[in-house]
C-alpha cells in the first residue's frame, strides 16, 4: 500500500527530533561560557576543603540524586588519574535514613538533617536541582551555611527560588530539563577534572 501523498515518514519525524535535540544541546552548552568564573571558584573551594581535612557533601532529587552519587564516587575512587581517596558523600543513597527522616519529620528535611548531623565548618556542600525549585535542596543549603560550610548550587532554568541562596551558583539556563541535566553533568565532570589535577596523589 502506498503512503498517503504529503504525509511525513516516521523516520523523518525522528530525524527532525534528533536534530532539534542536538540544536538545543548546542545552545545550552554554548551558554556555559558564562559559568567559567563560578566553576573555577567551585573547584578552588573543593580543593581547599579536601586538602585541609574537610569533605564534600552532595545531594539532589531523582536524576540529580544519581549525579550526586556519581560525583561522590569519582572523588572517593578516582576520576582519571590514580591517587588517594578523598572524602565525599552523596546524601540520597541511604533509603533507610531518607525514609526515616521523611516519615518522622518531613521530606523537606531529608538532606538538611544529614547536613546538620555530618556537616562541619570547612566542608563543601553541593546542591543540584534542574529546576531550582526543590525545597529540600534549599533547606540543605541554608543548613550548610549555618554550619559554616561553603555552599555551591547547581541549578537550572532561571534558578527558581533557590537563586541567591548559595555562596557559589552555577545556573544552566534553558527550557529543557534533559538538556539542563546533561549540561550539569558536564560541569560536574569538569569540576572533577579541575580538582583532581590539583589534589595530592598521596
């Protein structure tokens, strides 16, 4: 049976979708030029903490929680070169603890209570939110600041209500959550690279 005249082949639609997604990714990544200075400041803060007895704490929700766990693993294991481990912890990996806090208190406290329990002055906290509208991330940033930690917010879109809460902000602008998450992971990888090349091997 011949196709209806003027109809679009499914493959053409998929190809157009791919090209549109690629164009959106290029646009999102091109805007990262503006984040060079705050990213370098973030790397300085991480190196300063890890070389003076401090640790790195990270958290996010959903895919951002996975990114937090991924980056914590890069510091404790290694990113590229062989070196000693450095203390980093992702706050979204303990299901028992998260559900206990959520049940006994509130999910808004899921990360801030851990920051209160584990965080110390001189540590670095990184909160990741693709929308900037995660109340538990904002609460954790506020708790980290109360404890004298350096706070870094990796946000998306316009930064949401979390904009302005952290010491250092990396806001990936754009309307597409997937492209924002991809760009955030790129920034986190570059943060690892910048830090690892300056961290002592032994």
